[in-house]
């Protein structure tokens, strides 16, 4: 009787253990993709950091690097949401979690296109006026100030709340099927872009091809999304303001910053 009871209990727990293994396996895969992304990005960016407003290169090259960067920087922090989604959809659609991740990265691809277009338009309109020795220096500091201000706005708070609450985020955008998985990933990515776009702008202002600044921004993103401290965005804002001041008055004293030569274009043509 005891043996049969134990067997029945074990059989009853088997689906739960299988679901847990599936979630852990997916989370491990996301972290593995992120690690590969970091290694690949570090190799691609070696020797390319020209400081604030580093050239973005051609559109195809930039988008390829950008998507890998976003996978490296964002997948660890979105893993809890994907794990919860996997728990719900594992039986009905094992592929849905990966479609969700694909939709999420597609949103960030769109954000990269916008960033590239803004950079190209600014270069075409202002040209050498964006040189580091002219407006580029002040523009980089101003971008950090704007990012700091955004950290304490209600919109940032709303977007961050969505990112910190996987269950609420999923329930608020639930769609069935594989197409629904992509749409949910797109929407979750949109909340993430709303939460992090200013930090990405700060990355461009400090050096988008710098792995050190990339790592700092990724750490801030992960901390804000996973640590339930309401004042954390205020601390981020204070850090950004401090970076802006040092960048403006003593850029050569800012660790990790590559200061462009005064004659170098602030944002080189994106051919």
C-alpha cells in the first residue's frame, strides 16, 4: 500500500518536475545565448570604440550587431517573464516561448532602426557641427541629462512596473497561438523599450561600441527590472547626472571613456 502510494505520488509529481525542467532549460538557453552574444560582441567591437557618437557603420552591419547586443543585454532580465510564459504554454505549444523571444527582439530591432535613422538624419542635417570639438561634447552631456530626467518620470515608472511584473504583463496582453506569442513578445518588448530607451541613448552618448559602457548599462537594466527598490531609478538618475558633469568638465578623467580627437567628426557618416 505504501509502495503503491509512493508510486502514485511520484507519478503525480512527474508533470510538475517536467515543467520545471523545461523552464530551467529555457532560462539556461537564454543565458547561454546572452553569453555567446557578449563574447561575439566583444570580438566584433574590439578596436572600434571611438567614444561618444561612434560611427554606426552600414545599416546591415549595425542591425546585426545591435540585435546580438540586445540579446546579450536584455535576455537575462526578461528570462523570468519567458519562464512564466513557458509554464503556461509548454503543453499546448512548446515553440511559443521562442516565438515570444523572437517578437521581443523584433521590437528592439525596430528601436535600433529608429536610432540609426535619427543618427543618419542628424549627420545629414548638422554635419561637422556635431564634431566633438564643437557641439558633440555638449550634446553627449545633454543626452545623459535627458536620460537622467526620464528615469524619474511617470512614464518610466509605468514601463518599469510592467517589466517588474511578469504575471501582470502576460495577463494584460494574452493572445493564443503562435501568432499570439509573437504579438505578446512584441508588446513586452515595447514596454522594455519604453523603460530603457533613455539608457540606450546614454550608451550612444558614452560610446555604443564600448563593451565597458555596454556592460554598465546592461547591469543597470537588470538591476532596475529585478530589484524591487522603488528608489533605484533615482539612484540611476544621480549616476547619469554625475557622468554628465564629468563628461562636460573633465572628460579625460572619466574612466572607460574614449575621448575623440577634436578634429574627428562627432558622428561619422553612416555609409
